[in-house]
C-alpha cells in the first residue's frame, strides 16, 4: 500500500471528524498504516475500523454521519471541505484523466452547476448522463475559486425519478484587457493527488516542499469602460488566449532560466486588446469558459476610454 493511498484515505477521514475531534491527518494515517502494513488488514477494513473508532470517540452514530451535514442547493456551495447532500442532474460526463478517477462530469440543479468527481477506490455505482440523483455525504472542494464536489466511500447515490431543469450561472463581459496580475504565467502546482494548490517558493501550504507540476494560468483584469472585472483563465483558456502552449512556455523559461519571461510575453500579446469572456462567477472573479476577440475597429481608443473613467 503506497503512502499516497494511505494519506488520501486519512485525509478523507480527518475531514469527516476535524470539526468534532482534535486530530491531524498524520495521526489518522499512522493508525491506518499500523492496521494495513503491520497487521495486514485490507485498506477498506482498516478505514472502517478507524472510522468507527473516531465515531466512538466523538459520541455519534454512524447513521447520523451518513446523513451529511445538510442538503444544499448547488449555488449555496461556498466553502471547501464541507460534508453536504445535493440533488442534481448529470449534465455532462467527461473522460477521466487518471485511473484513480471512476467518473467526472457536471452536476446541475435549478440554481446552477458544479463539477463532480467520483474516485475509483470508492467503489460506488455508475451515474448516467441525464439522470437525476440524490448524493448524500459528498465533500466540497475549491480550485482557483471554483467549487466542486467529491464522492467518496461514505457517499450514497440514490436515483430520483423526477424532472429537473438546470439553471445557468454564467455571465458575459466585454472589454479591454488592461492588466495581468501577479501569479500568472508558468506556475507549479502541488503534485500530491487531489491537491491543486500553487506552490509558493517551492512549497505547498498543506504538503510542504515538492518539485511541483507545471501549469499555465492568467489572472487578468478586463475593463468595459464603466468598471473592471477580474478574470481567471485556466491552462486551456490561457493557451487559446495567448497562443502559448504549456510546452512552449517551459521551453521559454528554460532558455531564459527565468519563468518571468512567460508572463512578460503574455503581457505583450493580450494587453490593450478587446475580448468577450463567458463563464461562471465566484466572489470577485469570472472563471473563463469561453473567450473570443470580437470585431473592434479601434482597440487603442477603447483602452484610452477605459483608463479615463
């Protein structure tokens, strides 16, 4: 059993009980490690044993835990690491990029949509495109301001025989690209499974020092002439916006021995140009799902107008 597998299970157990017990991920992992590697207990049984131990220590029934904290609308999801119940329609299924993921896609209700991930090790039944399900005991997560839900081994899936109209939560903005903020360009993310944090000085806030995995993003500002809007572009949108692929960005940084050349080149390519961006909002950000460059006869005039407001 790998250290990563044990840590993943330990983190899930820790998240279930951290608001009830003063425990750490390392303490939970140590208990799992003893059962799995010293006493040769299967991981699923070890997890069940450790979970039951913490249930006893917290003085709660397992049935109470499985009910989840509360049933919420998708638009109400606003914090990571919360255990909730949701009911939604499977809007879209995507091809998983990792063997550790059984299914990944988009779940929606009347208030909006959210990405969901179902882990292979959770051994849960498949969900089908277009069907409505009640998902009990899922955990929320956050990546660059965008929330998602993760199905785990304690999640229950119940198909619901009802129609559900999925609401839209996207906005559209048009304006001049006036700034690229710090933290844009070629970045590195934590390599730990299910962690997407950006490394700061080679360190992840949760997992410590690591080599990291390269990624691209832009945290930009668009001015429509009446106000400014901060926008986050992920790797796909950044490549489309700038024409700089991740591989090209790595080559540029290697040649210059400095990752700053990537964001500098991005500045040259996008600042002052006029764009239309569509995507959901989170707090002060629009998370770009689509970006186009509509006809705009005088970019310079638009930029001057934007800066004069």
